[in-house]
C-alpha cells in the first residue's frame, strides 16, 4: 500500500506547479475520500511522520531528489 500512496503523491506533485498547490489538492482529496485518509494515516505511521506534515515532508524530499538529479547532470557537463 505504501507504494500506491507514494505514487499518488507523485502524481499530484507532477500535476501542480507548486508544493502549496499540491498540498491543497491533496487536502481536498483527503477530505473527499475516506479510503485515502485511512491509507494516509497508515503511511504516516509507517514512515514516522505526522499527518499534518507527512505529505509536505514527502514533497520536499521528492523535489530535493529531483534537484539532485539535475545537479548531477549539470556537474557532468562542466
């Protein structure tokens, strides 16, 4: 289940132009879908994050990882 929810997180991140907008979209989805809320609570427990910050923490980590990929490509070009 953890893979499913993280794939969902990534799909939201990729569809929105900013982390703030991704968070707003995720919160809307969370409010509308009780299965998503259950999965999110379980995911937060698994990774040791709070429900308040779990999605944002994931976003920040994901974006940092993407930036590292681009940075490594830039370093190779120099």
